[in-house]
């Protein structure tokens, strides 16, 4: 963990995406996730449940921020077990993250939510085949830490929730998971996912943007850092890419311990906003801010081949929203009234 913190501090601003991945790795390390060293051919996940405590060993992992419904379906369809997602969560709980390992055929899925009171909730779903109770096997695992968990079995999976969560929420989730099917739980989880692409961590702004996203659109919300990245893409006449999904493969260091600090992330090469769309957003920023730095979030939607809609959402309260229509050919801008 100290090595990860050191690399986070050394990262430059241009390496922000790497910093985000390392911070995610730091969170996993803090939860007791390490690398299994005893079997180098094993690429999945092994979980030890010992007296109500948990140890997790993992080699390869994929992080997905702000997943959309189709991405939830993809995880469920490629999992090594019939996934029953958490159900019975408080109304308006939002799906915020998925952590899966291994990425191609997961036996471990961590589902992260933001509850209505903004409290985070992480629920781990583990293929029962991956669970062991043999304490002697822990000799193969380094740099792990035991921590208390609620645990139960439903179908072919073991469900794990940290002790910091309200008992009443855990009891309700457990009760309803016992009475649901994989298909029903998938449908409910899709409903908790965002209906548009969210790049970065604009938690409060995604709630605002939700009010403006047209049904069936392919809208993209950018936090302040991605707005700056978009301006750089505009200068190079390049598209802006979706960086929500990151893959990491871990290997032991020379000393035989997990080397999180040198983990190299690999991103999906998926376009979020085309190069012409980037030029359209940049035209709005010039129009609205006259060359000054935009203290705002951006919501983008390509209405048709001929026009873009761009919303600016002010960072400062009361977060005023202004929509602009951009001609895709001439970049002529018409503000809405």
C-alpha cells in the first residue's frame, strides 16, 4: 500500500487516469486483496472464509466506473456462474462500479452502489467453487488482511458484504436475493445503471444531467478534468475516448510480493465522442466562455448527423444549465432560450 501511495504522489496531472487506477488498487489492497503466488497458472480469484472473515487473492482484474445496462448484461453473460445481483436496495440507489476478476470469465464480481444518502455500498458475488475454508492454503497468499463480512449463499454464489453496512439493509438484501432469479436481479440492476456515458466522477452532476438526457440518446457527461482533456483532443483533431473500463494484470515483484505500484493499466479503445463532435463542444466552450477556462461539466448528445446538443452545467451552485445546438458542418451555435 505504501508503494501504491508513493506512485500516486509521483504521478503528474497528465497521468490522472493512471492515478485513478492506482487509487482503485489502493482501495482493493486496503480491503485485503492480494496476489496468489502459489499457482502461477491460476488467473481467477480465490476467496477464503474463515470464522466470518474474508481473504481474497486475485491476479487479473477489470475496473468499470459508471457501468451502463448493456455492460451489466455483458458481465452477467460471461460470468462463470449464474449471477444473482443484489436486490432490495433502497429506492433510487445508483450503480456506480463493477470490479470483475478475471475480466474475460469472472468468478468474482464486486458491485458498487451509491445509496440515496450518498453512502457507498459494495457487495461481492463469488462463484462458490472459488471459495475455500482451508487455513493452510493461506500460505500461498501474501499481503492480505482478514476483515469481517456478512456472508450467505444464494444459488451458485457466495455473497459478501462488509460489516460497516447497516444491518437492516443487509437483512433486506439477503431476504430478497433468496427469492429472486438471475434474470429478475439482472433487470433490477440494469434499472439502477445510468442511461448515458459518464466520464470521470461527477457524482452530483449525473443527477442533474439525468433530467436533460433525451430518451434513447447516446449522451456523454464529462467532468471538469475530461472537459480539459476534450480541449486537448480538439487541438489534435482527435476523438475523445471512453476511459471507464481499465484492465490490470498483476505480477509478483523480485521479492515475491505483489507489485501493485508497477501495475500497468490497459484501457478499452472505445470512442466516446467523435472528432467532429469534439470540435462542436470546443466551439461551444469558445462561444460561452470566450477562451476562458470553463468551470463546468459538459453534457453532449449527437441528435443527428447534422447537429449536436451541448449542455454546460456550472460547477458553482446553483449549477445553472444552458443548452446549445451546434451545426455539425458549420459549427454555428444557437443557444436555447
